[in-house]
């Protein structure tokens, strides 16, 4: 996949992540507040946005929960890496499913009260899944482009 | 149309999960990708074709799942708003008002922003319908759901195809 396409993917993911932290950016440029209700609605489609599960700082919140924020930042991290260096080998997709196990385990454990909800655990398990998941998205896109070419 | 029956069913399910109050609280970023994966599996069963899924087909199925989810989700959301004359915009309005007041903006801009949201809120409270709200719901749902659906199709095809690979290498 050429660098241009990798760059476009990076930009799309970066813009999506920018939206998650819009409340902080709105502190820098107040005009961004206009987009807030619209973005809240957008992110509500893909996240429950429970207030106690959002990442908060200085009275401001992310627009997605800690887990989803971790997933998206993981995607952003890997898309940045791929901009500079292509992965030599992508492992079979079972590695993605293995990467999902900590997140699933966390969901099960806190749902059944083994331990209380932790934003740090939710964020880090999401980050792991997102950063590994990007490589499978990347492989899928390469295959798609190949199929479209032939 | 029969070809896209599986995305229709899964899109309907995802649309409901995204919109209906209470059920909505279980919503997460995995719903649409999972719906796309299930639609690929359903299609395999319906057509009895268990060959490798081409990525083009997977993306198309994911895209249609997302589009159907957006269509059903938007219609349900607008209907619920019309019937109840209440939605997220109204319940979060006081918080938004407080937030706008705390931001470093000129009073003129603050008034303009609030005026816009007050007009949407008033329309919904009075008629259960706001053109701006309806447009934003359709626009949002179409863009976000089609992207997440397509991504789900990409992952889904790889998961299904890997099972086939394992079976064929096991023989």
C-alpha cells in the first residue's frame, strides 16, 4: 500500500481521535464548542458514553468511554508506526482474537463484580486491542486494493 | 434485494441496539463490526456457499449493514423523538448551557450558539421535530455506520476465511 493511502488512513483516524478530545481543544479555540453537541451525538452511536466511564480531567470529558478511547488511540498509534515502517509479517488473525481476551476478561470480571470498574484497565486493554487490530485492518485494505486492481 | 437480506436483518438489529432507550446503554463500538460479521455468516448459510469471502464482497456487505443500521436507527430515533417530544439534546441541554458559559468565547458567540440550540430544543419540545436535528441524525448515522460496517466486513472476512484456511490445512 503506498504511503499516500497510509497517510489518508492516519488522517482519518487522527481526526476521529481529535473529536474524542474536543472539549480540551475547545478550551484552546472556543469556536469548537459549536461542534460539541453534533460530535456527542456522533460518538453516542459507537459508545454508551456513561459519565463515570469517561476519561475526565479538569471538569472536561472525552466523548467516548475509557475502553473505546483506548481502542481508537491504539489504532492511531499503529497507523502512525505504519506511516514510517511497514510491518514485515502479519500474524494469523487468531492473534487479534488473543489480543481481545484481556478486554473481554475485563468486561466479564467487572460485570460479575470480581473487581470494580477501572478506567486504567479498560483503557489499557482497549489500547492493546486497537494497536494490534490496526494491522488486520491494514491487511484487509491491502487485499481489497489488490482485488479492485485485478 | 434478496442478495442483501442478511445485511438488512443485521442492520436492523444494530440500528435498534444503537437507538432504543435502555438497550442503547449496551451500545459500544463493537456492535456494527459484529453485525457485519454476522451478516457474512448468515449469507454463507443462506447461500450454502462456504468458499473464501472476497474482500470486495465483505466490504460491500459491511457497508450495506451499516447503511441499513443508519436507515433504521435514524427512522426509529426520529419516531421516538416525535412521539415522546424528548431526546438526548433536551436532557443534555442544561449541561451544554453551563459548558458554553464557561468557555473563553465572546458573549456574542455564546448567545449565537445558545440561540441555535434553544431553537432546536424548542422545536422538539413543541412539535417533536426539528429539521436541523433530523438532518444531523441522518448525516451522522450514514457516515459513522457505513464506515464501522465496512471495517467490520474487513475483519469479519478475515476471521471467516482463517477458519477455512485452518480446515483446508488440517486435511
